[in-house]
C-alpha cells in the first residue's frame, strides 16, 4: 500500500511573510487609489467597452 505523504510544517516565518506581502499590497492599493476610487474606475472601464 501507499504510505501517506506528510506535508511540510508551516513555520511562523512563512505566516509572517504572507502577512507582510498582504499588508504591503493593501498599503500600495490604498496609496494609489485616491484619485478615482474603486467604483468610479470600474464604471469608467465598463463604459469604455
């Protein structure tokens, strides 16, 4: 029979890396999103189609 494969353990450094990337992307999004706003930009894109 096949032996079950063990998954690698998730270390705290992996979790912190994911939190760091998520926070960086969120801050970048907030920093560059001040001009149009999410909904206005989406409606502009839909109107241009």
